[in-house]
């Protein structure tokens, strides 16, 4: 697992690039989108941007323990399920399954609660 944080940080950097690309696409597509589609894409971009920054912060913590690695892993999984599902649904992309968005959202919520627990663990500090 010595490559966990470099891989996680690299993925987070790619998410940052995706945020910029999705925001640019949204600006070009917004005229053809209905209100629900626009809101879904805006929500996906916002969540991806926020979690990109959060991943970069915890990925730079010295001595990050197993719990923080689990948080980062769950953030990655939750983002892929939630953001991809929202974008795929609006943009009519392949592999769209609407049931994955709520699962991704729940994974993101659980991982934030895990982060809250990590603040009280001695092995993480």
C-alpha cells in the first residue's frame, strides 16, 4: 500500500481537471438543458470540486493511518458512483444506472462520519 497516497492524489488531481472540463461543458450545454439537468450537473460538479480539495488535504497529512486511507477510498468510490451517475444521466452517457447515485451519496456521507471518528483516534493524530 505504499502507493496508495500517490495514486489517491493523482486521481484527485484528475478530478480537479474534470471539474474544469465539466464546468466548461456545462456552460456550452446549459442552453439545451432543462432545469433538472442543469441542477444535476451543477450538483455533480460542486460535489466533485469539494471532495477533490478534501482528498488533497487528507492525502498530505503526515502519518495518515488506515482510517484516513479508508475515508479516501470511500470518497473515491462514492464520487465515481454519485458524480458519474448524475453526469451519465444528464449527458446520456453509457453505463448509466440511476440507482447508483443514492448509493454513492450514502458512501460519501458514511466516509465523512468516518473522518469525524478519526479526529478522536490516537493512531491518526
